[in-house]
């Protein structure tokens, strides 16, 4: 069992005031009062649902002797230690890093942030690094990895303690690289405080998470804060095709590089040929065939190529391995029926992501092939994007079926009504609503003709549907494969 002196854990933290002797051994850092005990350090944080300061008495009663907080509690036991800091969330990151021996400093840690493309870029960087002969770790929406060992993912970016604990395991198992999706929530909540990033990648920024950030400006500022905090020895690689790309790096100390399919950039690419089987790319004057499809994936692959090069790998070696990479689960995943119907399952759950997928299909399809789009929107999330999602669906599709996504605690029919507000009157004729997602997918198949494309958007890799707080098994890919097999 690991143990560290509290004074060592606090080495990088600015302490406002302290009561008690910091010469105390700590075996675990916790921020859930239910996990506090005799040898733990409890960090009281103000969360979105509860304030940890309200539970300090409980942790003392449970035998905990050490607490970090922003407001000193009353009636501190005589043998307890209370450390007051300005920001508990930031302190948690710094202390977790110190407790686990600063693991990020022993890894080439690269963070990927943006609205769309984070999972694909982080995962492909992890895969290409291993193909190049190095051990690597991954934190992603889909799953986490310590080299080849799979660890379930519960959040896009885990809490500070989990991040440092898992990175310590990565270091102990010989990993020299780590790739991490960095969500706007994680940046704002300072889950990445204390981490030493070798580089950061910006993909794009579009309408999302306004239920949390409230304004688009605040959402941009959250992403920008990641680059503001990069060190002078790090790199910042940004998508020059996004109008906010250079905004992200206005105040960074890192060395700035760009990638682009459309603009002049440090890492430049061009689509030569695009089809459902894959695409031919020209990257920095070299032609590469890849099973990935579409403009947005060309951008993703350029980000991977650029970052791998900036991390010190040979450009030609990177290009050779780039052609071996395969699409991430649930990202433009194609499934074909015997009669020639193509289903595309994609995680697109923002207006821009849906637009990108539909535009890609329209670029590839023949004029007589229909696009039948099945799409919903998540409950208890940003409501303002619902009509925009429906608007994008009808703009580029022949037929649209609005259905449930993960309604969570909301009424799925109300979510669909919210989406319908984005459908222009003249387009309503091509839209139907089917609340049951499986029935919606079956209906899309029934109206499809040989050669048509069914886009099933929103859930991608997910293998569940959350209704009224309960997760039920549900996999879009499994559903469509079963339908194809039965016909």
C-alpha cells in the first residue's frame, strides 16, 4: 500500500491557512466523504450536485484525520489536520500528481480537445504509437488502455485521482506515451490540474454542452484554458480549417503548429478519392490509402500524422503505419446487407457532427441513392441543439426518422417535439417520429431500396440506452445486423 506524508503531498499547493501538524501519513486521497477513513486525505469540493464541505463532520466521525477545504469547518477535532486552500479542485489535481510521483512527467502526454473528433484522434494516436513499437496508454470516451490492457471508461476525462493513479500504472508497466481526450467539463472542473502535457491538439468547436457552460463564449474559454496552461516546451497543434483554431492558441506558451485540408498549414492534406470503402489522401506530397471516409476523417488523420511527427517519430514511418489504422468503433461504421443497403452507424450527437456525416455520405452516394437518417437527442443535456440536429438531418437527407437517443430522466416524446421545432414546414413531409429506437431502425430498413444508405446517428459505440435512470442493453450495430440477417 502506498503511503506519503501530507507535507509532501502539499508540496505544490498554495496553503492559505492550516490547523494541525502536516507530518501525517496518507494512504489514499478521496473526495467522496463515504470513502473517508483513518489514513485518507479528504478533499472537500463544491460540485454541481453537492458541496463536500457539508460532509466534513461526517469524515471526522469516520476517523479521517486530514481534510483539505476552501472554508475552515467549526469544531475541528484536536488531533485533526485542516488545510485551507483557495481552490480545492485545483489542489486535488496537484496533490494527486504528487501522491502518485508525478506520473505525467514520465510520459509524453498529449491531450486532445474540441467538440468532435477527440475519440478518433486520441485512439488512433494510441494505436499508431504502438504500431511504431512503443508502449502507450489511452484515456477515451469509449475505453481506457494501459498498453494492451483494457480498462472501462466512465467519463471522457476521469477525475484527477483516477487520472494520476492510472498514469502511475502506465509508467510502472513501461509506457512512455499517453493520449487523453480532454473534455470542456474536465478543463473547467480542473481535473487536469498538475498534469505535464507534452502537447495539445484542437479539433474544432461547435454547438454543444451549453446546458453546462451556458454560453458559447464560456465553452470556447474552457477549451482555450487548456492551451493557455501548456508549457513552453509543449506543442499546440490546431485545426486551421476551424475559424476558432488560432483563437485557441492566442495566449499559449507552447509552440504552435497547424493542420488543414483546405488552408496552408504545417501539416497539409488533400482528398484525392472518397468512397464507402475508404479514401485516397495526399499528405505532405505522399499518397496514402485509408479505410476512413470523409473530410472530417481526413482532418482527424492529419492531426494524428502531425502529432505523431511532433512527438518525434519519422514522417515516413508514420505515413506507413497511418495506412494500417482502422476506424474507431461507432465512428462512420458501415454495415451492408445482401440486397445492397448500406447502414452507417455514427456517434454524431452535435449539429456539426451530424452535418459532417451527412455531407460525407452525399459526396459519395450516387444521385439515385436515398439517405434515410435515424436520429434523436439525449435527455438532460443541451436542449438548444435539438432543433439544430433535426434541421441538419432534414437538410441533407431524403427521409428522416426522429426517435429516442438516451432520454435519461426526460420524456422521449418531448425531446422529439423539441427537435421537430427545427424542421421547416415544407420539409415536414419527409419526417416521421417513432419513439421506440429499434422500431425506428426497422422502419428505416422497410422504406429503404437496394442501394440506399441508412444513417443511424447519435449513439455510435454505446451498448446501452438510458431510460428513467436505468441503462438497458441497446446497440445500434447489433440491431441493424439482426435486421439485415433476418431478411
